[in-house]
C-alpha cells in the first residue's frame, strides 16, 4: 500500500562507506522522522523535519545526516562516522506535530 | 528526564485470558500517549491514543496521571493479537517527535 515508501528494503555497507536510505511520502505531510530500531531498545529518534528546508537532531544524530529539499522526501545518510550502523531504520511522517505518525516498512542495514 | 518504560519484554497468555501490557512514563508537562502495534511482516501502526478514548480491536488504555501509567488492556485475548506493542509519548515542546518504550512482545497461545 502507499503512503510512505522506504528503499531499499535491505542495504549492505562496507567499512568507510556512506550509504543513503530513501524515504518518500505521498500523504502531503509536513513532518517527517527517522528512527533507529535495535532489539530490546525500542525506537530511537535520529532526525526530524517539521517543514521543507528545516530539520533538527534527535537523540542519536551522531554519524547521520539528512536533507529536506522536497516535502515528500527525507533521505537519511549513514556516514562512515557511525560506528555501529547495523540496525533497522524506520521513516515516519505526520500532517503536523499533533497528529499520529505513519510509518514505512523500514530498511535493514548491515555491515559487510 | 522524559522516558517511557515497558517493564515486560515478553508477555505470554492463553487465548481468552485477559491481557494487560504495562507502560509507565516520566514527563514534566502534559504528554500525549499512544500505543503502536507491529504485527508479523507488517509495518508499525497506531493502535490507539489516549485523547481518543476509544476501543480498538477490543483494546483500551486509560491515562493515569497520578501513577504516570498508560497500560493497555483487553479482557479476552485472541491469537491474532500476537504482535509487538510499543507505548510512546509526545508533548507540547517535543516538535511532534515520539519517545518510545522498549516494546513488549505479546504471544497469545491457543
């Protein structure tokens, strides 16, 4: 089903390499979010954006970067500075800060 | 510190038994509380939110500000309720970002 599309579903990173995870939404939502999900730790916020061309760091932003050039797109780059990138990454969006978030299917990132 | 705690990593019950998934929170203002659910091979989705005061799939949750809790309850568990459940909160100064608990895996046995 549509709404939020994350790609790829699986991604492998070599040491020292930057990789970019895609998140696209067709819900016309202003706010978008990136979470990292690790076993036993729930979801932790990496970055969020409430409007185009603006974004804020979440709780675990180190080693990650984002951009928000278009309303429908919020790509996440996992840089080589992120020493423990292996995780499941979830993207979400909401129409505004007061509304529930809608989630994508996620991207599983592993290290080669 | 703002925090959501789900003390049970795994909760296993038999079909037809009552179920209660615990959620406690720490927040200095007036939070909004949610329960999200992730069924096997499906994406994370909203189950219910406290301001709606509604019952979804037989589940209810009451916000207890005195005990800072938002436990999820269902009187008679069904096998299809087996899933991962996350409690989450947001507040007026959070910019819409959610703070999640660690999650509780509910297993309903036949």
